[in-house]
C-alpha cells in the first residue's frame, strides 16, 4: 500500500523507547498490572496525527518486565469500539489466558471482569484478567491482539507491545544491560492523506464482514518502516556493545537485516523464547513476522561520528531502510559476549513419539478463496491436532508460498530444511515461530510442556490467519 501523506525524511525522528509499565500492586507471588485498550492520537508522521488503538493508548504498548517463575496478572479493560483478545506470544500459558481467537473481551462495562461461556468461546464484558505463570526461561515475548478474523487490522492499528522475562541465569551473563539493552519493534504501515492508518478492510468499522479483499491474499504491506512506532528513526549510541531485542511485528513483511557499513556483525544470543547455548554470528539476519532475535552489535568497530544504517536487503525504496545508529561518543564498556551462554537442551529425532504432516496451502470455502491447513479452514469446534502433554513430536510442514508457522504454548527446535536437511544459522535455539519459504519442507521437533487445553497453531502472516489459516491444537 502507498501512503498518501507527505512522509518525513528518513533518520530525522529520534528512536522512542516504550515505557516500562509499573505493577498496580504486588503480593508474595504475583505482580498485578492494569492496561486499558483505547483509542488515542499519536504523531507518528510529523505534523499529521494518527488515531491508534493502543494499550494504555500507546503504540507500541507499554513494556511489561517479569521474573521467570513469578506470576504476572494483567487486567485488560476494553474501551475500544470492537471486541478484542490478548495473546502473550511465546508464553507458556493456561488455555483460558492464552488469547484463543474467540475468547473475547467485549467493549464497555466497568473495571471488573465478568466472564461467561459463549457459543464458541469465553466471553468477558468490559475487562478480563489474564494470568501468566511464566514458568519459562528469560526471553523476549510480546503481546498482541488475537481476535478471530480481525487480528490483522487490529494489530495494524497499534495493538502490540513487549513483554520481557528475566531470570537469574540470564542476568548473571556479562551482556549489555540498562540503557544498552534496547527493544526494537519493527513493522511497516501505510498512511492516508489525513495521517490515519491505511488498511484495506472491507468493513470500515472492523465490526462487519471479516477479512480483507482477495487483492491482498499475500498480506498487507506498507511503505513506511516504523521502529518502536517511529518512521525510519535515528538512535545515538556509544562506541560500545548494545543488546537489541529485535521483533518483526509486521503483518506480512519479511526482512533481511544488514548493517551498512558492515564493519560490525550481528552476534545472536537469543531466539524467540530463550537464550542460546552459544552465540551465533551473522552478516545478515532474516526475520519473519513474529520472530524475535536478541543480538549484540559492537559499535567500537566504527569511528566516533560514523552513521550506521540498519538495512532491509529484501526491500526497495523506503522499505530498504529500517533505522540509523549514530556513533556519538566514546564510553567505557564492561560488557562482553561469552563463548557459552546458558545450559541448552538439544532435542533429537529419536525423542519424538510421532510424526505429523502439516500442509499450508491455498484453498476455497463456500466459493471464497482462503488459506488452509491440511485442506481445511479454521473451525473453532474441530480438533485438528491432539497431542499428549509431556511428549515430543516431529511436525513436517510443507508450504505452497511463504508462510511463517506459529504454535501457541508449545515451543520447538528446527530439525531440518529442504531435501538436504540443512538448517539456517538463524534457526538456532528454542522457537515459537519460524520462517518457511515457498514450497519448502521443514521439520520441527515440538515439545508439549506447559498446560492442557485447547490452543491454536497458524500462519503468522496476519492476513493469512484472518483468512482462516489456523488449526486447533488440543493438548491432552
């Protein structure tokens, strides 16, 4: 999509950092947070205010910082004109708090959470309490809207934020900390001539007929790259190491990140749901929608005064640039990247109890072109996969065109890609989302630890998800 508003010159807007949300209260076991989902105005394009749908009216939403093993409870109150659902992406979460697509918070009501079971899901009026045990290692997670049929337009309007999990093992590492530990939410958007978000919904109020037109079967792409909600921003840095928590929060756009000039490299220390056993070095880093990478960049490779551009080698025009770092000063650096990071369990093919075939392909339903899994469109009442808690399975996933696979609750490791079985260097670690190119066979080892209940797995191209490319996962 092409923006109609005059766009700013790249690298003129300072990089904003989302605020860290403080608990409303705490007790011996739990931190309690409160978030209001509401419309607000934000000056994303200088001089042209944009209405966002934001967590606490912010885009990105406020960052929640939690400790592994300490329960976090978030009360979401809905003051938007539409129903919402909240998914903690990467969380090992009980089913009732996972953000199942039909577990909705309806608009209105007071501050209390009143829940009942509707025809297809748990429905709350006005507010809902989401409970996250966070019995999982340190990781960069994120939370976003997950309403059935409308995830794409509602995330596009701003419903996304970071949720960072810390633990003692990760905190003991000498990696960059404090102001040198920076979350970067990368996404693309397009803007109308009045500064509003452009999105091709067939229903202007997002409440009527679901989905987008078939013209956007490949997903919705914008021509403006935002980082933490700012267009092509600039960040002043010391000539020291920085740890960046990279998140691709785009609806459909993939990126291939590179530094220009390329004197430094990306030293990957973490993947979607945890740190790696050992660092992995990259000259370029592919990142599909919803994937996260924790990387260290050492700016001592550049003289003070150097301007370093984060490029997207898959883009052209405005989408070829992401942001810029300006090496502004010398500073002391006590950080380093050790050769060993955390204890890491590598799964083996022999640990799997069964193998499943999962085909992501285009299909049709009632004459309408849709995206399907194993030839079926999503049905909330149908069990597509039944897996036993505590087991490990091999999923053999084949696509017709590019699809990023996301599995709720269960985490996985990439076992093989293509006919030669080679994995990408960026496949390292525990993942919840992975990039699958056109017509490629990928094998992943999925471990079902966490909780019993009904979850979903789906394509994280959000327009594909809204076009029914989703299946039910029942953990028994």
